[in-house]
C-alpha cells in the first residue's frame, strides 16, 4: 500500500531530529524540581542552619566562660599579691561578701583595682558602671544591681569568726586550709542558667570560681566538696 502525501509527510517529521533548543516534555520534567523535592531541600537547609547556630552558640558560651575564668584568675593573683604585701592578711569586706556600691563600700575591689590598675565600679547618672575586669561576660543582669559579677567568700569567714583578731585568724584558716576554698566566685549560675531553677543542682553549679591557689575555672573543678 502506498502512503498518501499527507501520511508520508507525517512519517518524515516523526523520523526527523528535534530542532536544537526544544527539549522534549520528559526532559523538561526530569530537569526541574518537584514540589516534594523542593520541600526536602528546604528542610535539609533548615536543619543545617539550626546545627550551625547551635554550634555557634556553644562556642560563644565557651568563650565567655573562658573570659570569666581569666577575670577570676587575675583577681585571685592580685589578692594573693596583696596578701603577701600585707604580711598574710586578706582585706575585710561586707559580711555578705558583696560590695555595697550604693553606699560607697566597694571592698575588697578597691584593693583589686589598685593591683590590676583598673577603675573602680561606680555610679554615674544613676547607673552602675563596672569595668570588664569585675564583670562576667555571661552576666547580663546581676552586675547592674550589685556592681560586680563576683562574690568574696573570705569576708563571710571573717565576720563569722569569734576570734579576738578575726581578720588574721580567718585569713590563716582560709589560706592554710588543705581544702580548696573560693577566693572569688560567680554571684549566679551565669554559665548554666537552668541550674538556678533546679533544686537538685548543687549550690555552685554553673558558676566559675578561683581558689586560694589561684586556680580558676568551673567551681566543680577548682573547689572541694561540690
């Protein structure tokens, strides 16, 4: 059977190559993203971003803790230097171990300021101004109320002592103790805020400290009986 001219033309076109630049419908479908594929890509990107932010946050928190420990160690070294200069005496301070900046009592940080050559915490225009040397980078609130981020436990020993010379006796007991005791300690769990609301956590969890040997870092590692 001979083909009609019309059938011959159709046959010729079906056998002829497709013009360049005109992909088939199947090719078009395979080259693009389906909706499901696009959603999968979005989810994967979101997960990667979340992991990156978590890692960044952890690195930032670790850096702040290291900076805090560096502050504490510098304060500990300065206090030991004062101790040696004053013939084995530590400075007296408020019984709570906190400074009372609003009444002008900044002991023992006045001693530390001299040793570290930094300005004292002060009040200007009703606001507390504190040098970085006395402020933990992870403390976003406490220093604004108290004036510093760190407490001074030896003062509590001195005021609790019933000896005739409490400063000297408390200093001797504190500095010569076989146990590692805190010279200074964070006033709050700045490095683990969740510890503040958990009654099962130990008292100094999430805090840094420096002991009488000038060892500074997480309280659980530089102090005894934690």
